[in-house]
C-alpha cells in the first residue's frame, strides 16, 4: 500500500469517526461496504424518484428516514445484517451513532420537502433540492464524508468552547 492509499484510507476512517463510529482500522475495512449500503440504496431510490419525478417514491422514503434518524438502526441495515452480508462473509453493522442518526433526521426532512414539492407540482424546486440531497448522499456513500455530521460536530465543539468561556 503506497502513501497516498494510506492517507486516503485514513481520511475515510476519520470520516467514520466524525459520524460517531469508534472503529479500529480493521473493523473499518471489514465494514466498508456494509456502512455504505444503507446510503447507497437510499441514493439509488432518490435518484430513481427524482428521475421519474415521483412524489410517491420520494415520500415513501420519509418513514424509512424517520426510523433511521430516531432509532439506532436504519431499516436498510436489516437488509444488510440479515441477508446481504452473508454473501460476502462481512460482519454485522453496529448501531448507528448519534451524529449519523442526526444526518438521517436532516435527510428525512429534506426528503419530505422534495416529495411535497413534487406532489404540489413544483418539479423545478424539487429537483434543485433533490440534486443537493443526491450530492450529499453520494459524498457520504463514496467517501464516508458526511456534511451534516461534520457541521454538527463543529457546532457542538463551538458550543462547548463558548460555554467554557462564560
């Protein structure tokens, strides 16, 4: 493994830490596909919904996102844990940490907005918001870099620092 690959692997692992995971390098490597599976499947469904301009498909993802955001398990984790992981011998996914769940909560609200915009006949606004969602979801799926988790972590650090000075 060359230096560039090591640095990229380290960056990807540190992105998981920002999402709240406490994984060793070995655990991170073993879970690299599984941790991306829920966001990849959601990404594919959102792209399909946007392409078809289907309010029904987008709105069907809202309860899935809500479960993912307000419980420790994304519903798609169950597909991985009880099915797909057995095809590759991968380990079971751990519960989702709080920062990752907060990102799912934000995505849920975003999906709701896109779905409502499609339902009321505002496809341009829906597509604009949808493309942003696809970009953010695509980024976390390919690199584990989660913009909402990163911003939330920055805000939490800022609040702790401001509370410490008052």
